[in-house]
C-alpha cells in the first residue's frame, strides 16, 4: 500500500488540478494535523481513495468554510483522532494534538492527558491482536515522540507515552507532523525499536 502523508501546510502539489498526475498511484491519504478542512475535503473529492486525519495543535473545534458553513470535521474524510480503525487491511491508531503550552486550548494535552488517551485505546489494541495477530500497523500523530524529532522549546516537546506505545505494541510506522520549522527538520526518519518514526512536512510518501 502506498500512503501519502500530509501535514501543517497546504502544498501546491496536492492542492492542484494535477493531483491525479502527481499522486494517482496513492492508495490512502493521511493528514497529520494542522490542515484546513477545505484542503482535506479537496483531496477526498478529487481522488477515489480514503483520507484519514488527526487534529493538530492549531486546529479549532469549529471552523467555517468559504461559504459560511460551520465545520467540525472535514466532510468525506475519516477523523481517527482517539480511534483505532482498519482501512484496507491495515490497522491505524490516531492521536492528534501537541503538548500543552497554552492554557484552555483545544487539542493540546499534558503528558498525563495523552497517557490517558492512549490507555483508553488499549482494549481495542488487544482486540486487534486476537483478531489479526498484531496490535496496530500505523500510528498517526501530530506531535513527535519525546526525544525523536522533537525540540527543547515547550511547544515542540514530544510525548513520552509514544515511546511506551511503540515499545509495547510495536507499530510498523509512526507518522507525525508538527515539526515544520526548518531548524527542527534536520532528521525526519528514525527507527525506534520495531517502529520507523517518520516526520511529515508538508508531504511524505510511505509504502507498506
């Protein structure tokens, strides 16, 4: 399966009338956060493939389209934030948002809050293990794991619980966004135990 991951910025190669020419061989599109609904909706309207996505730390709970429609999610796309899903035979887990650095802001979490979000999904992971022989194939996040592609500044510190998640449940990939500043982007692909951690900005192709 060929996956095109997108994150943090509208890219003219995707948001284009040439999307079929550029990405006609893609089987699944994945949004790693901080993407406007119109961008995700454009992708799903132009390609006959699923679009999965999670929230980023700059997302708002309710936005408005160009026509004034209230939008809580991207129509036609699958918001998998806080969910585990099976798409085309691959098992995906979605955990959007970043570390909390601004009080009372949606889609920002303390380490403890993110740990609780992961814990709520563990029963479903064990169901996957019984049904499919594995817990999860691909984890989709916005923030990176702690110590992998992250930064010391408060807004870009990664989550420690993602390290635990990878150690215990052994996903094949963890795809994340958030680290879109060039000074953070020196390394974008790292292997941690059995998981390949891939930073996405603004477009990244992954084959599984």
